[in-house]
C-alpha cells in the first residue's frame, strides 16, 4: 500500500492498452501507483508487471465503475486514506460503447447515453472527487481524449469533445495553484482492445493509411507523452489538447 509521503500516480482504465502502458511508464517516475479498472485479473497483471519491470511494490488496484458516484467516492476515499496526496491523475477510462449506431429513436438515445456515461462521467467524477487531494503546486491532471472529438463518429466523438471545455475550464481554475490540466487526443493506436471484433488485417490497413506515416501509433508513444506532461518540465503547459495521430489530422492555429 502507498505511504502518506509517497509520490503517487492514479491511472483510471489502467488494466489494458493505453492505461496499462501509462501505469508502467509512470511507475518508474513515482513511488506508488493506484490503478483503477473493472476487471480484477487485468489489474493484478499490471501490478505484477510494475513489480517485474520497475521494481515498484507499492501498487493499489481498485475495481470500480467510475460512472457511479458512490463507487467514485469510495475509490477516492481509498486512494486518499491517511492523508495521501495525488501527484498525477490520468483519466483514461472510456471507449466507444456504441460502435454500431442505432437508427431508431430509442436506440439513438441509448447510444448517446452509453458514450456520455462511459467517457465523460468517469473523468469528471473522479477528478472532482480527488481534487482536494491533488498536490499543490506541481499536481498534474491528464485526460485521454480522442481524435474522434474533432471528426466523429457522432456519439463517441461527441462524448470525447465534451471533455475539451471541461478540461479547459479546470485548467484555468487550477493554474494559480500550480496544477496543470491537459488532454491528449490519440488517433489510431495499436495494441488495445478498443476496436474489438472490428479489428482485422483489412481494418488495420485502412486505419494505418489515414496517417501519412502509414502506421498506427503505439501505446508506449501515448504513455511517453503522458510522462512528459506529468513531469517537472511541463509546468508551463496547461489547458491544451495535444494530438497524437501521425499526421492523420494536421493542426492549425
């Protein structure tokens, strides 16, 4: 269990894919990591990987549905027990919970609610619950969004887009306290469970071709970006949405 004086990173959706890579990457930079997810066996595997790769023994694994306020409150209480402060919070929980859009009104309603509930609420609720414990100054909040926020698909993209103004507002509110708040927006990233049964050789080729680099990104590349934003050299970067997509979407100012 983490000690009160440990430098602590919290990663939601930390059992697989991008979240797992982030937890392992940050494990070499902090004293303790709290990993939140829904599958106990996946969380246990990441904890074992942290100990094996970086020798980190202070790992807290928490099974929770972060769209439920009572479970978020319990999770926050467990993380902050004994007066622990949170140095790094990474909101990674989410996914496209309606990959095959419905066309009838009831189905459309269910699709929108599923993606709002699964992508917006976990980040907003967990951050709010842990806010009193975020270290001031030098606390870091990083939320994993998606390129879908600026180019669809509708319900998933709309849910991810909702996190942009929320993150920006939070960044402005916390800036004077020395806490930074940023978002990362990955494009096509390999090595995840995100695409589920849709993944095939043809699907991969089509997605890879969306980037001028003709490849997908890796979970390690996303984790490296999180590591930078969570580190001491990124103290003057806040309120930003940083895209990681290999040029599939070119930024303009």
